[in-house]
């Protein structure tokens, strides 16, 4: 009898295939379960090694042993007269069952080890090797101490620039601007704010402008102990504002790395510089784009064009202007194709000046999508996510990109991350609500809408999203009421009348719907 025939007779091939299938399935299960409990990477590697090591051992056992009515015996002692087909089933079942039990036991033991590792780290307060000592930081809006409310955009802008720089620190989760600024002007204590934002550390400060001088005071607070990890005051000329921002970011980063992050963090990136006149107009334009409306969008466009005229090499201004055009399209002031034509040269110029500007890559994705370049849009989105995985605009775009595909559930991972870094953003909550609606999770969508309402009952994002959700649930009367309220708040919205017309048509009032259209 040939060697190959003997392998077949002893069912070595079948046992090998059965083991490979069971081993692969167990590795897949372990790759999902172990990270859930924050198990160190070596556990997964050790398990995979054991599975691979067991393969040749299984083949040896299949060759040397056979299951008989009297138990497992060496092949030479087995009843060779028994029909091969009967032995085949027993051999295969016995080997598969034996190794499935062994591998299953290994998964259980490793899983229990991972759970104990996770719980022990939490009980002792010691972080696991893969977990950073800090998880989160909020940069609150710096108080405007200049005595002039018109200067508030400057103190807000300084805070936002510091937030953007610190968000680049590896291992540090920084709450997005919208959520961090939601408590501005409210009498809420630092611990309360930290609890609502889910952060452990807070950076706060103040800005006082007097002529061509500026005084910036800032402090880094550890919420749990209510202690100051670092604080400093700066008295400088306005022309030194970029150096001050760099210095503050570096000092905070140094304190974070020493006290919180360890020494392996990447260097903090410097603030991009321009003239003080261009910078102040840029900050004012960004503030207007945050409170988006037709009037604010037009004013932001004017300011940003002036910034570009003053400093043609300031990349953030090109990206911000492209973003303004995209917002105008979303507001119905232009079509997506018209907006993309305006945006394309601006985005390309921004990237030629700074190819690491995540905002520009995200806007490039919008341009490519409007022109039907789906693959190019996907690549641009991935590049933006790679450069700034904590940017709320980037995360919202990831959610929206999966919203109308055949796999909308793939947007959930970005929705979870967006809720962690920007839990109080009406724009982000709206994107998440629409995703839940698309998935048929109407109760979850309603929960997001209620959260928007708790933040700002008169916010148009709440009203329009709540109207759309009511329409999806066939509550046309509520949908119409909410749409009318949104139009009352912002009568300049060019899309409002057509949406309301659709609601009247849904109610069977074709005459009124036709008049509004």
C-alpha cells in the first residue's frame, strides 16, 4: 500500500481539514472577544501559536491512533478488519471532538485570563500596558476679559486653536469644540462639566486684549483631585500670538506627557502662522460658520476672501472658504455641483500649501463625491481620518458616507466615537439620528433627537431632524408642525417651503402643497 493511500486509510487528510476549520473559527472568535476585555496583544499571539502548533500534533495522533469500541488504541493494535467506512466516521469525529475540546478550553482559559487582567487593572488602579494613563481632556472657551463683547471671537478662537493642536497628541482624546463650548456663559462647575463631557482633565483660561497687547492666563486641572497640574500667564504683543499658542500647547503637552501620557507621545504640531490682521478675520469667520445661517455664511465668505488676499499662503483660510461653500450648498444656496466647482481650486490650493490638513482632505472627498468619483472620495475620507481621527467633521462624514450604502451599520463605529468626543453637538447628533433611522432603530433615533432638544430646543437641527423622524413614523401632523417652526426661526432657508409642501402633499392637501412649491 502506498504512503498516500495509507494516509487516506487512516483519515489523516480528513482530520487535518477538520482541525483547520475548527482552529480558524476559534481564532476568529478570540480576535473579537479578547480585545473587548483589553487583553494584551501577547495573549492573542500565544493563542494563535498554540492553534498552529496543534496542527502537526493532530496529524500525528490521527496517524498513530484509532478510536475502537474498547477506546483509543494505537493503529497497529486496532481491528483492521473492520470496514474502513465505519472507522472513518469514528476517527474523524473523535479527533475533531478531542481537539475542539482542547481548543475550546484554551479559549475559555485565555478569555478568563483577559477578564481577570481587565478587572485587576481597574481594581488596583494600574493601567494595562496598552491603555494610556489619560483618556480625555476638554479645552473650555477662554473667558473674554477685554471688556468688549466684540472681542469674544478672539478668545474663542484662541481656545479652538489650542484644542485643535492638542487633539493631535497621541493617546489623548480631546472633546470637540461644539461640546466643549456648550457650557459657555453657564454657571456650571468644572466637575459638572467634566462629568457631562466624560473627561478627566480640563484646560481653561482667559484672554485680555488692550491695544496691541494681549494677556493670556491658562491652567490645566485634574478634575478628580481638583488640583492644578500646570498654570501660566503670558503678557505679549499681539504679533507674538502664534508663539504664545505654541508655548501654551507645548507646556500643556509637556505636563500631559509627564503626568499622564508617558514619554512616547508625538511632538505637538505648531500653530500655523499668518499676520495678526488676517488671523483675527479668520477667527471671526470661523465663529460665524459655527452659527451657520444664510447671513453668516455670506459674511464668512467675505472675511475669508479678505484673509486670502492678505496672506495667499495661509492654507486654513482656503479650507475654511471651501467649507463655507459646502455649508451654503447644504443650506440650499447653491447646488452640490456648483459648490464643488467653487471648492475644487480652494481645496487643491490648501493641500498644495499643507498636505496634512485633515479638513482640506475631507472637503476634497465632498468635491470628488459631487463629481461621481466614489473611489477618490473614499480615499480622501480615509486620508482625513488618518490625519485627524478626532475631528468631528471627519467622523460625521464617515457616518454620512455609509448612510445610504447597502452596509449602513458600518457607520456605527464612527457614531460611537463621535458620541465620545463630541457628545453635545447638534450636527453630530443629527447625523447619528439619521443613521439610526436608516437602520430602523427609531427609538435610538428619537433618543438622539431628544438630546438635541435638551441642548437647544430652538435649534434647527433638532426641528428638521425631528420632523423627518415624525414623517418616517407616518406622523405627518407633527412633521408639518416642526417644519413650520424651523421655517419661522430661519425664514431665509430656501429649502424650507419645498419641504413643507411635501408635508402638505402627504396630508392630502395638494392645493396648499402646490402653492408652496
